[in-house]
C-alpha cells in the first residue's frame, strides 16, 4: 500500500507543480500587461497633482502670457507612465471660460523626465499659456496619455485653478 501511495505521489507531484507554475505565469503576465499599460480593461488612470499653496487661490496673468508653474504629480494608478514612445503620458491643461465652455482643449504639453511607476512622484516646471482675451477662467491641470485619453475622462480628478487674465 505504501509503495502505491509513493508511486502516486511521485507521479502527481510534478503535475501539481506544473499546474502551479501555469497559474503563477498567468497571474504575473496579467500583472505585467496591466503595469505596462497593455491591458486596457484593468487600467486605472490615477493621478494626484499638487502645486504651491499660494497658487491654489488663483493665478494672475496678462493676455497671452506664458507662465511657468512648478507642478508635482503622483502616479496613483496601476500602470507605468511612459515619458516617451508611441503613447507617452504628459502633464497638460484645459482652459474653460466662466460658462464652462472649452477655450483651450489641448494646452502645452510637459514631458516627464523619466518613466513614472505607480506610487512615484515627480516635480516638473509646466508652461501654461494664458488666453489672449481678458477675463476669468478655470484651468484644469491633468495628465494625458497621448493617443489614449485625458485622465479626467477616465475618472481621475484634475486639479482645478482659477485664472484671472488682465490686459497687457
């Protein structure tokens, strides 16, 4: 009886090990695909955008002025933000007027200095061009994956700032 159990165990053990390796490979390949942004159904577009406290009350600019703002962004999603390649992730903005109508749908892009893994943060100088028309505006700072989507369209919350544009 013991010999039969030992024989069965010697035959069954490699099958169990092989099955565990297959399951592990499937789990890890799914994780790899998600982490590298290749598995779109599991992709979480998570971001946290931070600026200096003094700017949170609003930005003042003159008509058409190019502003430089230090922005810290944190990857709170589940995939690596590539800084180059076919679908890089950039920091950008959209500008809306007081009626919430888009004035500028595609702001200047700020390239990340390196790939940003989930949980990592980076501070970059962002260029923001004020509208030519005098008035009060809302600026939405948001990450955008080129060729894919703005993170705000995928459930993330852009940072909203007030912008007052005066004559030059």
